[in-house]
């Protein structure tokens, strides 16, 4: 496994690049996932605007205005925090790389670096203010939906990660109580469906505020979200973040002889959590003779990319608004419900034992099936809002 970009590059090329120790492979893949989703969303919003399904919005803004004291203070604080951390990293790099996320969220840093960062940040804003000429004036600008992709991506990142942590910790309450700080700052332990729910609420609120039609937005965004999900699961596999399945001691069937052994069962050596799977399984009450698991991230990546390919093929063929959204709910729900059968997750003591993801996935599937039949009747009407 490759907990950091340093491990990956070293193994592939034999070249040691110490700064890469600060880049966690899972975090890098999550960033690439957001990038992939934003690129796809921007392309789809442009296409829908060209079709006349979305329109630009006129907004008023002030130009020729110099920085306010609050803006200068904000720049100073941001610059201080960046300098405070970065100079400390440069001075004590070997210590920081042992646990970078703990260092970033701690009060440790370098005061001189913070002061230099604040001075540079405020100085750059004051330098830009020198270029401002004339009296402040209000102008009207045309804002296209695709120009809001940056804001949408930020909302998705903030509320998605926040929701993912909240839902994961609700499902693993004992772990949260045992180590609250560790549970909250760890880059592992994220509930995708929880992140999806919270991010969706924030983005739909933003879309309504900016006059972006909600159904066309979801149709444009959800295929890219499936692509992002597949890319993110690659990060789970690379880092070995604990998102593996139940024990798999069974020999690979002959009819799967073409499949690499690691795609059938894997023991995740050098995983980012430092876990020995065989010992961990025993602690959880599983019987595992080999310490090998179902490599569920590989399966989820494969299914997610296949579903994205299906949407890519159908995106110009479906003319009814909302069909993409409906089929996303069905397919994403089926994908998650299927993978839950071989994943390790805590169960709620209802219906004979059911996981949080199984509950949400089932609701998604049922909702999606209803919308598949409903959208041909009401899709064009709902798309006006």
C-alpha cells in the first residue's frame, strides 16, 4: 500500500522525494475526484445552456473599491496561518511527516513564519489597491451557470467532507467516544452517502439562490459525481484506509484465472492505518485463516466507472429532464447495496441487522424507481424550477 505520494513514487520509480511524504495518497485522490467532477459538471452546464435549458443571471457588483479593514484583517489572518505552519514544516520536516494532519490541526507552528505570512498577504492586497482608480461604481454583470462551478465545488468539498464525517461517526459512536479528536481529524472513516446528502442540501440551496434550475443541475452533476466516487475509491485502495471487505479465504475460481490475485483477495500490507488484517479480524470476531479481504474499493471503482460510462453514452439521448437523476438514484443505490454484502460496517439492531448505507441505498433505489416512471409525465414541468 502507499499511504503517501512518497511511497507510491518511490516504489514506481525508485526516486525518493521527501516533500511528497506530506501528500497522503487518499487525500490526493479525493482532490482529483473533485477536479474530475467539476470538469464534467462545467462541460454539462455549458451544453445545457447552449440547448436553452439554463440561462445566465444578471448580478450587480461594485468595482473600483479598495480593500476594507475587515478584508485586510482576513488576509492577514490567512497569511499568518499559512506562514505559521509552512515555516514550521520546513524547519522540522522529519517530525511533521510522522503525522501531518495532527500537526496541521494543532496549535504548533512558527511565530516568525506567521508574521511574515501575514505581512506578505496584507502587502499583496495593498499593492493591488494601488491599481484601483476612479470612483467606486456599481455595474451589472452576466453570470453563467458554468461560472458557478468553482463555488459549487467548494460547497461540495466542505459540506461533503463534513457530512461524511458526521454520518460515519454516527455509525461508529463507540470509536468516536473512545478517541473524539482522532475520529474527527482522521482522513479515513468517511461515509460517502452521508457526504452526498449534506453536500446536496448545500448545493441545491446555492442553486436556488443563484437562479439555477434544480433538476437540470442534478442531471448535469450526478454523472460526474459517480466518476468522482470511482476516483475516490482508487484512493481507498492505494492507501488501504480500512475500506476493505470481510475475510476472503476462498481460492480464486478457475474461471477467474485471468483476474490478478490482488483483485480477488488482498491483505493490504503497509496500509495507512498500520493494521494487520488477520489480527484485526480476530479482534472483531471474524474467522480468517489467511488475513486476506475482499478488495471492495476495486469493485466499487469498477462499478462506478461503468455507471459513469453508461451516463456518458445516454446523456445526449435522454430528452426528458430528471431521467439522469432518477437512474443515478437507482444505479448508485444498487451499487452500494450490493457492495455492503461483503463490507465491514456496524449494523443497527433493526430488521435483523442493517447498516446505515443499506438503509440509505434502499431509499435511493425506491425513490429512483418512482422517478423513472414519474419523470416522463412531470419532468418538463419540474425542470422550470
